[in-house]
């Protein structure tokens, strides 16, 4: 439960610092995750969320829609994707210049000692750090793919998140 709280806290902080998107009216043809999961490779190692710790939300306020997708596994590892300025299917760059409105993060939470938890964030500079592609978005769920490079500002280490997929129901 502490792990979920840490991931939720990170998502909330991400929401507080974000707000725009890039759209190419496309999408790339879909996600490959099993329904209810977030999957990816983290520095080449497989990551699969636990369906009990996987959630998506869509909030609209003042004409701006924010979508958050997060999935954590049983060991406290998690991925959080936030798209502020969500407009449906298409491609959203993570970063690029002043675009900090679409973010990705990878977390390794330490429930026994939360201060030893580590977070890698994207974007971390003015370059495009990756992208999120939405291939399906309904009132009930969101499906797509993602990839990004993220940096841990505590120790400057990097994580490469590739082959990301999600198929998650909105709560």
C-alpha cells in the first residue's frame, strides 16, 4: 500500500508541473499490453504491472483534460505517464523545448525506507525524451504505446524505457 501511495504522490507532483501536447492525428496502431496492465522494458528487463496496482484517470478542468496512466508491480517498481492537454488519439512528445506538459517517470519505491526510493523523470532537459502514442481512447479505457529515456536527478543515472504498452480502464 505504501508503494501505491508513493506512486500516487509522484503522479500528483507530475500533475502540478505539467500542461500541453503534440498531436499528429495518428497513433501508431495500438498497444500490446494485456487489458488492465502496463508493460515495458526497463534497460532491457521486462516490467509488467500488477492489475491491482494499475489505474488510469481522466480529469477535465477549465477546458483542459489531463490523463494519468500508472502501473506498479509487487516489488514497488512503477511507471507513471501524464498527458496534460489530452485531446484523444495521436502522438504526444515527452518534452522538447518548453514542453513539460507530457511526462513519463519510472519509480523504484522502497516501502521499508521510503527515503531510499528512486525516481527517474522525463523530460530532464530541452530535448524530446520519448513519446506516448494513443491508439484507442473511449469513456471506459485508454490503449497505447510509449517509450522514453529518464534521468534520476539524485545520482544522474539513466533508465531507458522501451516497448511500453498499456490497456487500462479509467477509474
